[in-house]
C-alpha cells in the first residue's frame, strides 16, 4: 500500500536524525510501518533524486560495510519542508478521522 505523494515526506522523515543510503531508508519505512509501506527501487530512487534536485537533501558517496553507497542527508531547507508537511498531514489525518467518526 502506497498513498500517492507520501514517499517524499517519508524519506525526509527517515533522514531527520541521521544520513542514510537508499536501501536503509526503504527498510526503515517498511519496518516502522510493519510492512504496510514497501517502496521498491523504481519508486524510491526517482523520489530521492527529485528531493535532491529541490535542495531538500544532499548526497555523498560513503563506504558502508565495505561497500560504496550513496548516502543522503537532510538539508535545512528539507527540515523546514518536513515540518510543514508533517503539520499538513496531521491536519489532513485529523479531518479524515472526524469524518470517519461520524460514519
């Protein structure tokens, strides 16, 4: 299950505490959602490249467990965007919950 447009926000949220490479980002999202959200490479990497093009994340090559990996880091602009997106999500989810409570 993947809600349209949710991946960029989930990526930013995943990077809020420390830089990480794409596979680990995907695994963290999957683990924290208990397997409900499972983004594949064909979806993940274009989203990472788009976030980088927008200046919300940066990338660098690092060695992780003896392998070269492209690691991504949240920028200050990305932190601000994440805060705004989380606020908008909370408002949206609250409104949906209100509607569902009436059903």
